[in-house]
């Protein structure tokens, strides 16, 4: 695929509302990831086993939180920005 063709179609089919939604969601996702990681890290049991277990828990909790929040944010932001 030619680069010019790609950018032409990207500009043609991307609305400014899509960019706004992406920026809002990425900020909220960053806050969720940081909050979950900090919470798990501050409550980590001592030792290498505790660090490994806590890291896994943080990744799983953050991933599930992002999945759920993404659904509700998508519904909410699309309703707010695309309602005519």
C-alpha cells in the first residue's frame, strides 16, 4: 500500500470527534493503569515471590479494569459526541 494512499484515506475517514475520543480514553486508561500499579506496588508483600505475584495481579487487574471502562467510555462518549 502506498503511503500517500494510506494517509489520504486516513484523513478522509477520520473525524475530529474520533481524535477527541482517543485522547480522552488514553488519558483515562493511563490514570487507571498508574492507579492500579501504584496500589498493588504499595501493598506488595516482601520478597521476590511477593513482587512477582503482585506484578501479575496488577497486570490482570489493570487489563480487566481497562476492558470494562473501555466499554462504558465508548458508549458514553459516542452518545455524547455523535448524538445529532
